[in-house]
C-alpha cells in the first residue's frame, strides 16, 4: 500500500513515503461530493518543516482518486528535487 489512511473528523488524511520523504495528504472523508480537493505536504525528516506541494486542479470524483493523485504529484515533486541535487 502506498499510504495509510486516518479519518480526522470531516477530513481523510493519508500518510505515505517515497525516497526517504514523508508524504501527508488530506481530502474530504464523506461520500457524495462532486469534487474532492486534495492537499499535499512533504518533509525529508521529522526535524524539518513540511513543504506544500502544488497540486494541479483536477476533477477528482472520490477520496481514493484524490489521494492517489496527490501521492503521484508528491512522487513527481520528490523525484524532480532529487534529480536537481
């Protein structure tokens, strides 16, 4: 599994990892919305602050689709960052 899910009230949060970076994503927990927004943050270690990842707008029809898209965006961001160094 790419990430673990945690329900936090009206939000669904997912925690994952890629190349040593921690990925945290958040979307709506309830069903039946027309669109599910997703926010994505990463950090390299627990001592570092989280950094927001820009996520392009997409019409995401369910929480799982939103979190998968967020994870894919985070992986692209991390891979691009790793290739610059």
